[in-house]
C-alpha cells in the first residue's frame, strides 16, 4: 500500500525532532486551516491527536482556526472529543440546501440560516466546555470589513472586494485597508488574553470569546463572501460586517516562531503549502514557507495518494455543483474519502513510535 502521509518541518522543528523525537508535551499550537470540505480529510488525525495523543501531556495548547478549521478547533474542546469529531464529520457530509426555482445555487440567506441552526444544535448546551477547557485556548479568526466593506451591501460589497483583490495583489499589507483580522480568544475571565503568534504582520484586533458571541464568531469565521451573509455587530467586538477568517488568513501562515520560540506548532493540513490569505491563492510566489513557520511541523496527504480518492481529489466545494441535487452520491464520495483518510492517522501514530527524521521533508 502506498504511503498516504507526508511530513514537512521548518528548520527549528526538524532540529528538535532529530534531538528529542516528537512528544505531546512539545506542542504549543495546533492550527486549523480554512478550506471547506477539504478539512474533512483531517477527521481521523483530529480524533487521534485530541483523543489519544495530546491527552498524554498537560501543557496549555493554543488552537487557532479559520472557517472549518475554527469549527474543528472548537470541537477539540468538547467532552467525549472523539464522538464530537465523528458527529462533526457526519453533520458536514450530510449538509443539504434547498434550491429556489430557477437557481443552481442556494441563496446566501438560506445557507446562513441553515448553518446558524446547525451550529446552535451542534454546540447547544456545550459552549462552556469550549470556553472553560482547562488546557486549550481557542482562537477563532474572522475578517472584519473596513470602510466600504463595513456593512454588507448589494453593490458596495462586490466593489469593496474588487478593491481588496487589487490591493492584495500589490502587497498583502495593503489588504488591511479593506479588511482587518479579528481574533476571538477563549480563556478564564481573570486571564489576560494573548495570541499564539506575533501579529505585527497584519492589522489585528483580539476580542474575548464568550457565550454571547461564540456562535456568531464561529459563523462569521465560516461566512464565505457571496455564498453566506456577513455577520454584523458581534457582541463584545467592534461594530461592522464579519466574514470568513480565511480571507485574511486562509491557511494561518502566522508568525508562531516569534511567539513560541521553545514550543512546536503541529499543523494537520490538507496540502504542503501554507497560503497566507484566500486572495493569495493565485499568487504562487506567496505559497512558500517563511521564518514564521520555522518551528512548524505540517502533516499532509501525499498528492499521489489523493489521486486515489473519488474524483482523484480531496472533497471540495465544486462537489456541490458536480453532484447537484444528488445528495446520496456526494455523501458516498465524501464518506469514501474520509474512510480512506484513516490511513493518515495510522501512519502518523506509527511514525511517532519511532520518529525517523529521514521522513521529514523541508517545509
């Protein structure tokens, strides 16, 4: 059987593995990328990491997530975490939306209403488990609109995102004129909030995550522009329109190395490249690793293994169009992919028994 898992590491992380191997007590941060259905492939890894491996240690761990990554990281804080991740997988695969006559896609309002109901049901009565977790600090990344993007509007929003796209093409920091990073962070009320990364790379605000804003912050982090409606005026946060955190931080290419010079970042990801923002997908020269990731270990599927999955790819949003109203066919394809991805977790568990630095590739 061909290997499914590839391991990549920054120079500092590689040196650590050569000297000490990889132990659960070495981990300071776990990021969760945006990427929609692609995140389904990481379910077995999530269940292994949070259900078996990390519980063998006691240190605080920061969980940083955007979009589906935020949903995953919040789920990691729930009681009976393995069952919680299994439900997340089932619920995500089974999601379905009604189509109005004459439309090929559901309306943003309908998707937002259905998603809000799903989140309320999923976390109902369990938000305090996330907020009060004794070890894990969750950081939900959102993108807050500025100026013309401060409110969602029929014509101003498309113009604003066009301006954001052009500005980002010139320089990533120029995107700050249109969108700022707002991070909702959990932790005891008496505890001073801190981010697990240096935020000087991009305009950033931090807000305390509470019962009053948890669902709204999480929904905002998943609210893809034009596919879902923005979330406005989240309690405890600056007023304005909040969108998917992946817009500013698609794969959370953040300066972890400066904030956690001693700890390691363990990053289950669906590809090798850690792309800074959603608008950077087209700019290949921004996909390479930087010093931000020097202490980061990326776990990702081998591209050749991915070709063996249904349709020769990871689950993604194009499947909604590919399968249309044939929910059963889409569910079958996604379930086949998630079942195959158990090999990723099995191979990582096997590698941990005898951490071979020769398996580590340059990030």
